[in-house]
């Protein structure tokens, strides 16, 4: 998955599910924020892209700037410049 996402231009993945192969993903330079790590794999398919999603209660819109680490995930507010 990391290779596929990287080829599509992604630098990271935010998921409401578990992920695996974390060392391999790190070598591919793909960052993850996920519910946790899992030992097994599953088939996946991309159903839609560039649509709003909800990840662990956080609504994420296409183009949102996100910051995540071991402690959680936040959406960085867009600053509107007013004259």
C-alpha cells in the first residue's frame, strides 16, 4: 500500500483502521496515523478519492493540513487574511 500511495503522490496516510509493515513503510518514506498496528493483511481497494472523511471522530476535508503523532491527530485551521 505504501508503494501504491507513494506513486500516487501521497506523503502519508490517515486511516481509521490498523496498518502493518511499519518498518517497510518508513523506508518508503510514507507516514501513517492509524488506529494501531496489526499482524495480518487484507485486500484493499480505493473506492473514492478527494472526498471528506471522518477519522476517529475528526472530519477531514480534501486539502486540510493535518498534524499527527503517537498522541493523536489534529487539523490545522486555515488562516484567513483580512485587509
